[in-house]
C-alpha cells in the first residue's frame, strides 16, 4: 500500500503484516491481525483504519465507515493514519472527507509542507478551486518554491474556466492570475517552461493575442523547448487569430522551406494566400514584407513555390516526401472551389494522381491520400484513371485461372490500392450481380494468393492481403442489400471467419462479423468478438454502442446486463481517474492539460452512450429481478433510483459514437451524411426519453406501492402520496407527448448505410404496439388511485372503466404475441433464412409482460384493502349481497387472461425451440464452394442457430418467472 513506503512511525514493524495481507488481497487475515494488535495497543489509530480497509473490501461498508469516523474525529496527524484514511475514503468514493482530514492536520501542524501539499491535492480531487488557490498560496508562504505559487495561479484559471458568469472570469479571475504571473516576470523569477505555458494560456483566454505574441517571441519564449516547433506553432495560431495574414504566410513559407513534408503548415500557407487576395494586399515598396520575412501574395508565387518543392523531391535519391505532391492537389482543389483560372497551371489532376501513384502506390497511405481528391476527376475519366493505374502495377505471369498475381508485397500493395480506388469511384457498385460475383471471385483469389507473403507473420500481425478479403465481404453485403438474397450474408460471414483464422488480430474483420451476426439476429457470438477487440478507455464510449444496441433486443438478457455493466465500469471510473490525472498534471507542471482533462470528464458525463447504458441496465435489472428475487420497491431502492430526478443532461447531450469505425471505400453519395448523423442522434434521443420515462414511472409506481403499504400499517403520509400522484400524472403526460414525437420520427422512415449508425428499436417498438401497451398499463395506475380515493361502493362507473382497460391490456398483449408467430429460423431448399424481426417482437412482448405484471401487482395492493374494507362495511350493515365488486371480478379475469396468454407464449417458444433444434445444417449442400469455404459458412450458421436457441430459452425462463408471480396475485 502507498503508506508503507515512507512510514517513519515506530509502530511500523507491528503494522507491516497488516499491510502485507491487504496488498495480497487477504482481507480477512488483515482484519484478524488488526484485531490482535488493537487488543494490545488500543490507541494505535492506523491499525483501526487498516481494519476498516479490510472491512470495506469484504463488503462491510457501514462497519468500515463507522470505524474510520472514530479515528477521523480524533483528528490524527501521524502520516500512517492519514495515508490509510485517504486510501479508504478513495475506495468509498468519498474524496470530500479527505479534505476535512488534512484541514484538521494543517491546523495542528501549520508548518508542514507535506500536509499542506496533501490538502491542496485533496481539494483538487473534489474540484474546490477557490480553496486550492488559498492552499497553494499558504504553501508558497511556508516554502517559497515556484511550483506552489503557480499551483495557486492555475487554480485561479480553473475558477475562470468553471465560472458560470463569463464576465466574472474575464474581469476578475483571469486578470488576477495575469497580475500574479507578471509579478514573477518583473522579479525575474520565471524558471520553468510550464510557467511560460501558463502565462500564455492566461493571455490567450483574455484575448490578449498581441501580448501573448510578445511573450512567445521574447526571452520567455526561449524556455518553450519540450515540443518541436512549439514557438512557431503558437505564433502561427496567434497570427491567424489576429488575422495578420502576411506574417502567417511568411512564417508558413519559412517553415515549409525547412520541412516541406510538414502538412500542418500547408493549410495555413494556402488560407493566408486567399485572405491576402481578398484584401488586395501588396508588399511595401521598401524594406521587408513583414517581420517574418518574404510574403507570397499571388497564386503564381504559391504555384511556383509548390512546383519547386516537387522538383527538389524529384531530384532526390533518398526517400521521397508526400507533402509537396499532395499540396499541389490541395491547391488545385482550393483554386477550383474559388473558380480561379490558375488551376490549369498545376496540370491535369489525372496525370498528377498517376504521378503520385507511381511514387507512393506501394505504401498503404496512398489510397487514403488519393481518396481525398478523387472529386477532381470528371466521371468520364474514372475508367481511364483506373486503367492508367493498372498499367503501372507489375503483375506476374497468368495463373491457371487466367488471373495475374503480384510477385512481391510492393506489387500487391499497388494492385490493392487500384482495387480500393476502383471501389471508391463507384465502379464496383455499378456492376450487375453477375459482375459482382465475378469481382468477388477475383478478390478472393488475390486474397488467398497473398497469404503466401505472410506465412511467417505473428498472430498479432495482419496479413498483407487482408484488405482483399474485407473488400470481397463488402461486395457480398452489397449483393445482399440489392437482391435480398440472404445467402450473400452467409458467404460474407464465412469469408470473414476464414480471414480471421489467418489474421486473428484484424479488428475490421471482427467489427464486420459483429455487425453481420447482429443483423441476422444472433448476439451470442458477438460477446467474444467484442471482448477480443480489447477496447481501451474512451473506446468503451465511442464503439460500445455496437454491443449494447443489440444485446437486449435480440433476447440475450444476461449478456445485455453484463455489456451494460462493462461500459458503466469505465464511466464510473472516469470520475476517479480524471481527478488523478489532474493531480499528476499539477505535480509535473502540465497546466495546459488540466482543462483538457476537465473537458474529457464533461464529455464522458454528458455522453449519449452513458445515459443509454445507465437506463437500460436499470430496466434490465427490474425486468430480471423485480417481483422475482426482490419486490419492485426493494429493487428500486437497491439501485437508488428516484422518480423525481432526471439525471440525463438532455440539453448538453454529446454523441461520442465513432460512426466511421468501419473501413469503407464507398463513394461520397453512399457515405454517411451530416443530416443522417443528426437524424440518428434525434432518433436515439427520442428512444432514450421513452425508456427513461418508463423507468421513472416504474420507480414512481414502486413509491406509490410503498406508500400504500405504509398506509395499510397506519403510518401513512398523505402529503407524500399526493406529491407522488402529481409526479405520476406529470410523467405520464411527458410519456404521451414523447410517444407522439416518436411516431412522427418513425414516420420519416430514415434509412442509414449498413456501415453507419444502427437504427434504434423505436420504429420496431411502435410497430409491435409494445410502447402503446406499456403506456396504457402505466396509465391504469392513475385510475386505481382514483378508485382508492372513492372506495368500491361509490365507483361503479370508474370500476367499469378500469375493467375495460384490463380487457384492453390482454387484447394488446395478444396482438404483440401474434406478431411473434412464424419460423424464427427456416430452411428453404438449400438455404437458411433468419427472421430477426420475430425475435425482436418476442423481446418487446417479454418486456411488456414485465411492465404489465408490475402494474397488476400494484393493482392487487390497491384492491386488497378496498375489498377487505367493503366486506367489513357489509358485515356491519348485515348486507346479504355477497356478489364481488365489478373491478375485483375484472382483476380475476385479467390475471386468468394473462396466465393463458403466457401459457400460449411459452408453447410458441417451445415449438420454435424444437424447430430450430431440428434444423439439420449439415444437410445444406452449399454448392459452388470448396470444402474449406463451406466449413466456415457452416460454422457461422451453427453460431446463429445456437444464439437463437439461447435467446428463446432466456425469454422462456423470464416468462415462466412472470407467470409464477402473476399466479400468486390473489385479492
């Protein structure tokens, strides 16, 4: 543990065994050892805290907290106890308690540099910037070291960044920070680069670009040495902000002379040129053009400069630089955009691209470079361009099938680049189906031929020819989507599995396999595929949606819960981790990184994916456990779910999904557009709002059920019930409005590219009728409250209304179940056909049954005491009428109807399980495939079959539990 390394306490020897046990994860032995030590040394505070750590790690949080507070109230000042308490509070996610510890320690030992610095870091963990500023200055007064002074300055900057009032930041916090740094500058006490960086940050935020420029160019700027061209980059940025285009142009020109391959300076060079042209700028007649030197203010000068760079490259015998060649194409693109005739001075774009291919075609970067400028070619030159490139590819003698294959990896890379460019120009998409099948055969042949170049490759290395395999899979998908022939999807799966067997680390193969399995309704094989991607840190946010979108909708409830937990672990650790990053940034003077860490934390907290997994995980927990393992009330309490609080930042929602994670060579007209991105986010937000409101309504129902139990025990709180009733009505109104918005969104029928964002469950949910049925069930709770207020003897009309809703719910559930009827998997002749929409409808049915069962359980809680009360009244009046109230009869019909419905659903699932199990996939002949190809396709089919069976089994298990719950509901 952290504390052990620098313990100066005489009790160190006694405490060492406890530290060792905790370090090794033997928490029970650590507790026992601490107890032994405390019997002999009752005042050994550190032993008590170490025992608390052991208790915390064995799940006894309350005991641990009580023990820790016993020590904390004594305000210890020994290093051992303080460090141990810090570790404990961190594990409890209570960093605010650490600040109180060190505040007390600093009061008792006011001259301790260590305790003051620990106090500063404790404030940093909880974001108390004002107190950080004060702690930093207090530390500087005790030990006048520069870092401590600048900790205080940075804390002022953080107050400015976090201030709600921008005016306050600009008029108070930042000017004060500026004065504090200027004081050190005047006294010539600036020592480190970090201090100059901080000064620059303050001036930049104040908008004092001229002053910042003076700092960078002056003697202080000489301290900026950690990054290459740090001063130049900062000057360039400031020139652009100040719109000093002559200086910007001259500096970019100067830097490109030094390094013509540094791409970041070309955009600045070209942008400044066009700004100078727009301003009709001309150089002074005498003297320098500007402080930075020569300015190129005409297109002719810039064209000449770029051409000169290329001539220099052409004369070189050493490695060629791509920068100048790409700069020429970029300049051509900009000139064409502005309609300037000088474009012709640069030459024919086809010839320029052929030249680039000749120089760099054997590099994987060539395709990404040229793809950016394909729009410069007119459509009638596309085939000519590909033919010209093909002539420059050295291929060997024709093989038995008449195809020419490359003899080395350089030739392979050139040929692969041509194939990728052909697809990017839309030539693959223009082929008729037979032409596409011929193309696939050629790509597969090239893929398998290229494997010989990677026979000695490690498992972690990719094969040289992998892109042929991926492209062939894409063409199969094109055929599937165009013709509707699902056999193409199976061929694509088989090919990708073959590719994965040769390149086990190819992430693109795994991602496309993952997508195809989900499209075919199989989630089971996806879990291992996603796990093998080994997503790191922020990737859980950017690509996590690929996993969580399909898990629940395809009936894999257990896997869905695990997937959500997997993502949530990352989001929850983000808070703690970011605090540690900020502390490290303070320690090492990386002040410019601190706002970045804060921005990252905010970005993740406001993430759409975070809100989705949080909501779905809680709904899943309720569906799987509420009224089965625990009551609905206990389940809601266990997850600290509050109906009143909506913790989703709707106004600041961030869509952090990486929608370009799949490698794609599609032409621009088939790529994801910004409008489609916006529509995807809109659809995701509407679906999330429906799910969030459903969750909060269930929490509200639970609270009303709890209040009902309290009233029955005569501990009722009438005001509390009224508040919850009012909240229930408000949430139901919001749900109705959201469902109207959802219907309008679904009516747009927005289609996304297969490799773009997945469509939400929204349209399918509305079409199945599950949203409407769930809303009707939740609305029933309002009528039940009205019935509770009126009593059974004064509410015949209301009872009839409730009974009609009961009947309507059974009818609606029957309609949803009818939409699940059909073969989930079927063999038609020699082909296997999937029906994932039936599986998705079954999941909607299961979820709706869960929600209806919660409402029915609440009904029983309301009706039971009402029926008892009515019977007591009849006894008193000696009323001989023993007929049951209408609503009670209706309730009994409802529970009987639900039981019959669930029996029918379980029979349907059992029938499907039998049919799916009976499918003899080995009997499929798979004509036209080699034995190896057929084995991979069958492997994919086996996985899909197994996944469907698992989904059916999980749905059946959950419905059986719900049926048992409904059976027990007696009034």
